[in-house]
C-alpha cells in the first residue's frame, strides 16, 4: 500500500426487453449473460437475471476510469441489441415488476434467496459503488464513522430512482427506501474505531448471524476483499461523467478525513440521527434538498452545503489533479440529477397525451440512450 488512495468503480445496470421495456424474457437474459461473460471482461452477474455489473481496475487516473466505463457500457449495449434487450443505468427500473424477476445462477445467490426470501427477488435496484484504498487500512472503521455526515451528500448527487413498478414514487431516490428492507443496511452504526468494529464483526460471524463481512450492506463499509472503504449509497448514475465525478469527490473526502482527524472527531448518536434525517431529505428532493447543519442548527441549501465540502477538499483535489471532476459535481447540483430528467420526460409524455405505461416506456428509452451516448458527462 502507498499514499495514492487508488480507487475503483463498480456500476450495476438493468436489462429491459426492447419491445416492452419491461422485464426481459429468461432465455434472452441468460443468452445475454453468456455472451457478456465470454466477450466482455470486467462484467458480471448480479442477484437477478435482469441486472448486470461492471467494475474498473484499481487506479489513480479518472480519465482512464471514464473511458473504461464508457467502453463497458457500449459493449454491453451492443450485446443487448443482439438479444433484443436494452441496457441502462438507473437506481430503479421504471417498469419491471418484482414478481417477474428470476434469480441468477450461483451458490451465493441460492443462499441469499433461501435465507432472505422475498427480499432477494424484490431487489430490483442498481447502485454505483466506489472503493478507495487507504495507506493504513486499519483506519477504515474510524473513517467510516467520521464519513457518516457526508453520506447523504453522495446520495443526493446520484439519485436516479423516481419510479418503481410502473409508478411515480414521489421520491427522487426511491432505491434506498426499497433497499432498507434488507437487514444491516442504511447508514452504518457509529463504531468506536477499529477494535470496536472488529469486535462487532467477530460476534456477528462467530455467532452465525452472518457468514462474513460481505453481509454488512451498509451505505458505507470496509471492504472484506480489498484494503478499501467502500461507498455503497449511490444510485447507478445515468451518465458516466456523473459516476466519475462522484468517485473523485469521494476519493478527496476520504483523503481529507484521513489527514484531518479533527473533522467529525466527536460524533454522537444525535449526530447520526441528524445524518439520517438528511438522508431522508435527499431521498425526497435530491440536490434540491436543504440539509440540517448540526453546528449551525439551521437548514442549508444543498448547493451551499456542497461548496463547504468542496472547500475542505481543495488541497486533495489539487494533489489528485481532479479539479475538473469536482467542477462536474457542481454541474450536477446546478442542472439536476438523473431523477430530475426522468421526471421531466415522464411529465412531458403525459402532457402529450400518453398513458402512464407509454410515458414510462419513453423514460426507459431515454435511459438506454443516455447511458451509452452521453458518456462525456
């Protein structure tokens, strides 16, 4: 390990039938996954057949990560066309219904369905995960604790899940509401450093409550397989540029917290409860939310809150040469998120005389096109 704070990005996408824009037929989905496995290294399966995952190798170059994700998305879209499928990035699928879903093949997925039942087959959500390595992996539990107040900010920037099973949810980010069905999800508990976290993990695994640390599905967690702190709160972003911008901001915040032990040094249960309220506020409104500032005891517009964080990480952005990516973060706050655009397309369809289903088909078409074509962010 060194001090470069290497990062890696994982993205999950949905598959949709190109004709109905709904759940793909099982045979088409299986053929798609076989082809993707054979022809596209870096892609893999998820719990449901209607999902696919990709990942980048650990690195320090954001432009390289951008190009890799662009190529993976384009490659999957091409394979999808061969099998009558659309591939798109979004936190939830606007039209698919959970009873139609089929489990992917694999021992882990068999075990999850057996243990968690309906939760596994209802898991129609897709996420963006960002890993950042720390020079001292033993500090991950402490940084996870001190990162808690920033977690809602990352969700706000990524929200792209305003629809669920053919309905408008009234939320910009419904994905995390659906995912909270799972145990050990949402904001992590405030662990009192590495020893406390290891004690918790040992009790959970040795008692048989969980098999291993991968069954901690918090919005932020120390990775079991890598020396990284993994951000898991984000919706799958429609645009590649948004994914990379959020990854850049997260990498900068991790380094800032690692070098500044004074930031969020004395978080309390009240602090976590306030972060939880902010979490809810961004689920509702995304970047249009106002967030509670614990110290000021006031509501702060999201854009203002974001600028405070960007000022804190200025040194880190300069060292990582990612000022351009952080400007793109400002762009998300200014223009809106994938959820905002999905809602606009849906409303436009209804105003044009379409019924709900047809308007949502238009949303899926936009998602499939935007996920591949607007890779420049």
